[in-house]
C-alpha cells in the first residue's frame, strides 16, 4: 500500500510539473554536495573542492520517476523458432502493441555526516525485474579527515578522495549518462548502450585530483549477490582504474578524455559487468517469443551480454562541448573466456563496442536538444565461433520543462546479423526492432 501511495504521488508530480522540496533545511551548496549525481547534466565524478562547513548532520531526500510510451515493432529472419514448450503450437514472436510501460521509481537518501563525509543510499521503489521495493546500493565518500582531527592529512586530502560501498563501480563514463532504473534525466536518449557496463559490487576506490587531471584505482569482490560462502570455486577480487583529463578551456569549450580498465577474476565471480542491471532495459519485450515469456520476463531485451568470465575490458570516452554542440564517444574492447560452469573453453573471445552521440542544445538555458546516437557491437565468443554483430541508431530530442522535469522522444532502429551463431531457434538471428519511444522523467 505504501509503495502504491508513493507511485501515485510521484505520477501526480509528473503530470502537474510540481517540484518537490525536502522538509530538511539544506542550503543550495549543501544540496549540491549531497547529490549522488548532480542534477546538472554533463557532470561525471563529483568535482573536488573545499568541503562544506559542518554544523550538524544534514539529510536530503530525493527521488526519480520515469514513464514511457512504447511503440515498437519487431521481426526476425530466423528460419525456425521451434514449438511452444509442452505443446505442438508453433513458437512465434509476441505481437507488439503500442501502450505505456510500467513506471519506475527511485528513492534517494543522502546525508552529510561530518566535514567532507557524505553518504548516499538509493532504493528502487518500482523496477522491471522486481515488483517490491529493494535497495540498489550505497556508499560513503570521504573528502576530508577533520572528523579524525582538525587538519589531519589536509595536504593530502586537498587532492584525494576515498569512496567505499556496495554500489556501482566507476568503470568508464557511460554509467554517468545511463538510465539507472528511474533516474533518466541525464540520459539524452531512452535506452542505454547495447553492452551496458554497469554492476553493483562491494568496492573501495581511491581518487587523486590535480588541476584538470583525475586518477582512480579501485577493487571490488566481483560479486553481485553477496555471501561469504566459498562454494565450488574461489573468492576472486576485481581490480580497475581510470585516468582522465577534464578542462573548461574557455567559456564556450570543454574537453574531457578518460580511459578505464578492469580485470575480473574467477569463474563464479567477475562475470557481472554486462549483466548486473536488474532494473531492466527500456526496449521491453522486443524479439521475445511465446516460449521466452513462459518463464520470467527477460529484463535485458535489446542489450547484449558477451557472457565472459575472467574479463579484461578497456573503455575510452571522449567528451567535447562547444557552445550548444555536444559530442560523447565510446570505444570499448572486452575479452574473456565463455566458460561453462568451471570448464573453460580452449580459446578466449572478444567484442568491440563503438558509440557516438552528437547533440545540439539550444534555448536560453539549453532546455531543448536534438541529436543522434550510433552504437554497434561486434565480435566472437571464441576463435572458432562465427561473428555476432548488432547495430543501433537513435534519433531524438528533449525538452527540460523545468530543471527537474524532462520529456523526450526518439526513433530507434536495431538490427542483428543473420547468422546461425545466434542459435537455430533464436529470434535474434536476423532480428530487428524499430519504432518510436516517448519518455517523461522527474529527478530531484
């Protein structure tokens, strides 16, 4: 009942455009510091600056709401989809209609616990893969050590940060612009990238900031579901790092370039990098058959997970903004072994992902934008497998009705190559989906 009330309240805010104000008396600068991801677009890592003064614990409550209208069609060139399990009925693609999707909602709690010490906690109130509310994750971020002793390690902490938690790890820059369940206000399009590098694990990260350079090293336990039980394999940590340069060169021009690397280990841990988003994709039910829908609905339709274990991945992200023109790029290369249980294949496989977004923002406060995104994935499961290839093109635009409310529309077209590598009865073989998506979202 409580969840239904929350959803109804957030829907009313979306329709009427009413802004929510927390009951906490928190200054604008403090709210900016407490925000887990800044409400302003094109902010990646939290900027490193002087920590706000501390005069007692401050708490900020916020949330997100997202609703889509989906109008997609799909088709396949697969020669045979088999029969419906347990019957003699031919297995066919589900008939797609045009209607609203189930809305998604988040709840954020952020606290300022001491000077330079903040906490973030996010709960998914409604998600595609979970009907009940559940905690996505959270972290503690340390930018100052005055809570130990005033001035303690001040010369170091002027440039350093420590972040510890059970939340998304900082691999690549795409996770800053992606939709996180209902948090869709920083994503200029409706869907995320085809290979969606996003995982929530127990982690620790150490940062260094110097002038316009940023460096980060991190370690996680490689697990999506946490348990100390060793089981039939081992507990193997994952290590990752990022280095980058980000400078506002002039009033009109900003340039950012980052490179990230991750190494996961073990055959029962470390395989979550492209499969851990349990909130679900935005292109619902595409290329699913009647057989696919007999069990649990697949929450990752429209995405691709290479399914590697012992993964090595590199992601490079350029970002350039000149006046209203904005470019964001993705080059990602991942290799690993597509092991079955504890049995490894004799050779490794590899996939390459390319992405390019070009946007033009305009209006007095750049409240309008339009643009396109191209995204492709290609590669092999191992040296002897045939190549898989997926291409997607998005064309769309949006309107920030207020700084907290965004309405967007896009046309999407995604195609899979026609090859038996997808499976004899897989609708992905020569599969295609395309159509129009509308999305409205609130973030506060």
